[in-house]
RNA sequence: UCCGGCGUAGCUCAAUCGGCAGAGCGGGUGGCUGUUAACCACUAGGUCGUAGGUUCAAGUCCUACCGCCGGAGCCA
């Protein structure tokens, strides 16, 4: 609309008139003063209405306003040290656009379940606002990183005819009379992308029907998955650490205000610079043994195992060469130790766990075909995938980064559910 | 699926050994010229998750069920 100023650029209007279009976040009353806290989607500002400065209708209108009513306020922008943003508005005119019904979310404490029932409104609160702005920055940084390095976006399908890895539980849906599944990874399709475009990535939602009820799980989450032709495990790890350093440092630079709102200790994030420590699975197991953690050699790491390992380092740690028995069929075996896979997991610091999983893919036709058969997967469903080894196979590698876990880590949150606008969990389909 | 925890006002919670169902916030009314989750006074607001049972008496004890939470497993 015409003549609207956004709060994040209010400094340009110091000692001048401006009009802000937004919503009433909160109001405090004095006898002849009204303090309107107005938010407009770019920030919040205090608008002061003094009975001596405005006509009676405007002052009376203040007392009509309810929390989250939409309004337009006009007045002089003045610097004030008491204001969090450094500026406040001395109101000369106030217009009510739409009066809000009694708003369910007060500024006091609420329970998570109640807030999630009102997620469509909760998004307006300052914490959620800050988290989703960090999410936006992370996604923008991910795309910019790959775009700037010659990667081509080759998005993978969401409907798939079969389970990618044949392990996790998938959501099943009806597809014109036959079964289809919602994808759990764009990984296999991305390999086709890499062999066509050299460097490719996809970014989209993925789905897991596991009945997980933990702070780290969603049934629908977003993943960015690069894949590179003529790349081995070492090159994959080089890419992953350069990528993470870029994303974290960019968020620190561009979203400092949001991180401050979240009271994030950014000193922990400033350490996220190359090189990251690289340890083998066997070395990671040795750490657990030294810390007297009960652990069965050959198993995958649990949540607490990952925390113990990551706490040994001040930045993300890359754990490579897990036993191939506990990894997906498409992982290439280590030629120097056939029991290990050429894979890597990146564990975030501070106990935030696995945020990246990836590795070098099996590029030999016969070996891959045997692995598919050994995993009891339907060969005919993977004929196209085997074609990638039949027609000009090359060493290639890639990884997947979970967006929500990354947001959780960078924001310092205790649960992934606040890192996506409308989370989908086992007991959460609405709103 | 297994293990553990929780269901009381619109919201967040309290209620001692089984003995009159309460507070703060939010709503309403009024007051206050610098408030920062403002404050002060007054006020309305209840199927104590559901169904049984024990008891003179149940929010409280017992049984079943429902709902939710997060830990394991699985993973990003």
C-alpha cells in the first residue's frame, strides 16, 4: 500500500513523519498515554499516543484496540534510548483496519501443544518469527552455495514407485490404481542428475512414516542433497565442510538480531570453520570406550553416543567409514577394508547430533547388483539405477543435509518442531 | 511397538493425610503522563480427560479406556 514504511528501515525516517501498517502486538496504558507495540512483519516498534497530541476520537480508538488488531499508525519517528530498536513513534493519527477477536495467545506462558494447535497464529510471536527468519537464511545460503559453484538444481520426485533404501517405513498412497510412496530421499535420482550435469543438487521435502516421538524427528522434513560426479569420499568431505562453514558464517553475519532474540550463544557457532576434525568409525568407538559408554562394536551410534563424541570437539566432527553392514546398499565399500563403507556422517556440536549423512556411491555394476539382491530389494525397480553404472559409470559422491536439524542447532533449540512453519509429526497433522 | 510421565477456568498452574475447587495471566468495568510480559481496585468465568468402583465424603484412592508429552528403536 501507498505511503507505508517498514519498521526495519525506520531509521531513515528519524525526525520525519511515517506511516506503519501492522498489527497490535501489545498495549500498555498510562492515564493519558497509550503505548502501542506494533509489529509489521519486519520488526516491532513502540508507538506512543498522548492525549494532548491527538484528537479525542483517536485517543478513544486506542481503548477499542485488541491484541492483534490490524492498524495503521502515522506519526513522527524519534530516537529514544529506552526503545529496543532505538526508535519510537509519536502518534498523530491512528486507523483501525480490522478489530481482532479475543486473541488466544497471550504474552504469558503457554504449553507447546496449545501453541501448536494455534501454530497459524503462533508464527506471529517474536521467537517463532526469529526462528523462521533464520530458517530462511539457512535455505537461501544453501542454494547460493551450490548455485555459485556451478551446481544445477535437479529436483527429485516426491511420488516414488519403491522404497529408496528399503529400510525405513514409508507413507503409502494410491496412484491411479497402483501403490506409490512418498519419497524418503532424493538420493538415487540425484545420482542420475550428477551423471548428467556433473554437479547437481535437489532441495525438497522428504517423508518418514516411522512412529518416532522424539525432539529430533518430523514425519515431513526438508533436505538439500548435492551429488558430484568424479568425486570420492575425501572430496565429499571437503565439500561438506566448506558448505557448512559457509552456511553458518552467513547466518551469523546476516541474522545476528534473530540469534540475539533467541539468546543463542554465538561463540559456539563462530568456531565453525575449516578444517573440521575427521575421525573414523573405529576412532569414534575408541572415544566411547574411553568414556566408559556401554557400546556394542559394529552398531550404529545412538543419540547419547553422538553427544559424547561431538562434545570432544568445538566444531562439527566428520565420522567416516562405518561398518557397511549398518549402511545403505548403495554405499561403496572401502577397498582397503571391505567391511567398511566409504560414508561420512557429520555430527553437530553441543549434542545436536547428525545433520549430514553421505558418502561415495557404489559405481561397479556387478557389485551394486549383488548388493540389491542381498538386501532383498526388487531388482526390476532398480534397473534404471543400475543403468547409471552401465552407461559411463564414474566414481561419485554426495550427501544430504537436514534443514530442520540445522535450524535447531543454529538457533540453539531443544526441539525440531519449531523450525518448520507447520510441523508434521506422528500426532500433529493440524493446522 | 516398548518404557516412563501428564490430563483441574480461555491459557499456565496450585489444592497438605480423602473433608467448602483456588491463584496469576487473558476477558469486562474503573483509575493512573514514560510503560517495558506495566501497575492498582472491582468483576464474570468450572462436565476436575471419559466410564465404572471403594467411601459418610473422591480433583485426590482403585480398575479400564481415551488424549497428549519424550525416551528407546530408526534416522536427517
